[in-house]
C-alpha cells in the first residue's frame, strides 16, 4: 500500500520519516547531538543545519499536510516570523483583521523596523481584500478559522485573488490541523502551525512548523531556518512526533464535545453570543462544512457582564486558565488580557475583543463535567460580583 492510499490515522502512525534507523527501532531515536563526524557521514554536519530527529518530524508534518517540504522551528511565532522573512524592505502584506495577538505584535512592532507594512483586511470579504492590494503588496497572511472569533475565510477565493495579483499566500492552520483541513490542496503556498497546540497536544512542547510544495519557497525558508537558527531541538522534535500519533483520536473526541458544549452555551442565559463554526447560526457555517472535514474544538463566547466574565476565571475547576490551546486538558482564556494583551486597546475594541469575551479550548474531559464546571463558575462569578 502506498502512502497516498493510506487513511489519515494510518499516516499519523506510519508517516515516512526518510530517516534510516540501523537497529530497527519502532520510534525515531532522539539524536541529542550538536555535531557529526564528517569522516563517517556526509548527510549531517551540525544540528542547526540538520538533525535526524528534526528531519523525521519535518518529513512527517509535510506528509500530513500533503506537502513536499517541511521545516520545524522553536515556536509557532518562530515559524511565522521565519516565513515573513521572505518579504523585503518596502513590501506590504495583507493580514487577517481577526488574528492571533502574537502575529499582530510581530507585524506591527517587529517587521515595521524593516520597512515591511502590514495592512489588515477582513479576509472573509474578498472584495475588501482586493481593495487593499497595491503594487507593493507581495503576500496574504490569514487564519481560518481565525483567533479569537472563529471567522471562516474562503481559502480558494483567497488563493484565486492572490494568483490574479501575483501574490503568495501564507495560512495558519493551527486551529484545524491537517486532519480537518489541508490548505495546500486548495492552492495555498505556505502553511504554518503553532505545533505547540494540537500537533503536540499535551502542553509539554513549544514548537512551530512550516510546510510548502514549492521548491522555490522551500529553498528560501530553509535558508532562513539555517541562517536565523530558530530551530527545534532534537528532544522537542521527538516529543512532537510522539504527540502527533494521537492527533486524530484526540481531535475526534474534542470536537464532538465542543459542538455539544457550544450548543449548551448558546442556551445559557448568561451567555450573550457564541462563536463556533459547527453551529448552524455561525455566519460561515456552510463554508466551513465545505472546505474542512470538521469544525475544530475552539469556542469563543461573550458573557453579558464583563465583570462576571473575568470573575469566572477564578472559579473554574477543570479548565486551566491561561494562554494556549489544543491540549488534552481544557484551557479557558480571556483574550483581552492574555492572547491579545499586546494589542492596543483601540485595536481590541475595534475588533470586538472586549473583557466580555472568553475562549475555551475543549479538552478530553467528559463534556457533562465541563458543562457543570462552567455552570458553577458562572453562578459563583455572578454571586461574587453582586457582593462587590
């Protein structure tokens, strides 16, 4: 059976790493080494430039995304920033209006130092994207679903517009993973992930990956990876390889629970609005159903009272309270003060990232327990605030 004929769950376990193991080890060993003896080896010289464990991971993630070339970095932002290094002084890039706070920070506070300008556009509105294209525009960077509002962008339409204007596309596929959505198959040039999240899945490794089918882009990304040096360590590469094997079984359960929890939140009197692509009420529900094989396990929701929203963080028991997502444990986040804390207040308010907003990454706990935990947290938060 060829790799192309294998189902995704089989690929997760048996992805071709292209790294030979002379002793028949079932798993790729951790090559915890900095340098390689050049008398006996011509493939590797120094682990910043190449390491067998990292290379095995890079081949694995490329295979899962139906890509040809993969690159592993020390964090999701290292992956995104390394790809953004393909731009030059004077270039402009269109970026999703609704975007992760770390990406917003990088394009508004870091790459501006190199005269690279980010222009924000609602990528769910193709006409608005086209209106922002100028002769200086070189690329489009977008998330779908987006962070934190789970807006869904039409991938094929973004690719069409980009090709019409000779731009390249970068898509963050962290929320959906290659299990649920394959952007390269729809024409996206470069896919990036914060592999810390679902690919790792256990809150024990910080990592990022970039994948492409383009030999030209692969050469440029590989150069940046080696020159800039934000590579993933052998041990972290091994942890990520281990986490990837259970991606499907984790995400199958997580998104099943997420849909049930989103429906429960929609019926809760203390909740003002729920953002989840799996709900028929979501404005891009049909598009999400067409271009992905699932809806993911991230839910954002607004409580009617901002003080109750903030106080809720003090009363949940099962969910960890903090940043990140995609782990086996549920994680409750207050975007305004956590994931998007670096975004100026006026930008947060313009985007609707208010103190009313919470985001939950649904883990592997029983969904009835998650409901009960949020219910008691809402009640205690409301009671605590009423006493203040």
